[in-house]
């Protein structure tokens, strides 16, 4: 199952970053982690430990995993991701993985954790002076693919808390943008 998860992640990310010609090739064969890390900002020695629904432990260390790529940001179970973003016409662009907060006015913090009962929580901190809308996908541990999930806007200069009652291997954050004042704070897919 682990190899399937990693292959799915790599194929998905390579397809997002590829030109139409390269997408055809990436559908035929999985990209290597070196290929993915050539176009994405990767994290190294990532440890994922999750209590599975049957009570057993999933535990694996990955040499490298893509975190920040053109299409968005991956947050793996048990990790905190810090990334900076520029705002152009309300869209978050030029995403950059950072090791520490140097520019607090443009650094987003996202943490995916599991509680003792097996529930997952994603905590997202928004440094901007407008509410932040994020389109999310999740990869539950029981599945071998990302699936779309609903998400609520992250309040300006505040935090949001998304929760799921089952183990999640990763959350993918895409299509991040600042909301206009006329938009409602509705949770949507």
C-alpha cells in the first residue's frame, strides 16, 4: 500500500507540473522522486505515523516528499509546513517553502495532526489582512488517491481548524486566494 500511495502522489504532482506532452508520458510511467523534486520543493526524512482505523500503527519514513509545488502545498500527517506567498490580484503565487518565519506578514503555517482517538485536525494560520480561501484535497490512509473535501475560509490574521474522524496521510492545499469583502464565509468544496 505504501508504494501505491507514493506512486499516486508522484504521478499526481508530476502531472500538475508537466506540460501536456509530459503529462502523456507521466500517465504511462511513475515519475521518480528526483524528477518530482526537480520541479517541486521537497521535504526530506519525513516520518508519518498514524493510528489506523483498526487500531494498528502505520509508520513510515520517506527519504523525500514533495511539499510546495506550482499547484499548491502538501501537508503530511504529523508535520508542520511553513511557506511564504506573494499576492498578485488576490491570488497566492510564488509559493516558497521556508524553515522558519522570517517574513511573518506573508508566511502561512499549516499543521496536520492526529489525536489519541484517531481524529485528524488541520490547523491553518493566515497572516494576511483578508480572509483566505483554499481548495483542499485529502488522501485518507485507506485510499490510494486524493479526494476533494470541503474547507472553510481562514479568517484574516487568524486560524482555521478542519477536522476529519479518520486517519489522513496528506492534505493538499490548492487554489489559494484572498477573499473580497463581499464574499460570504461559507465552507465549500
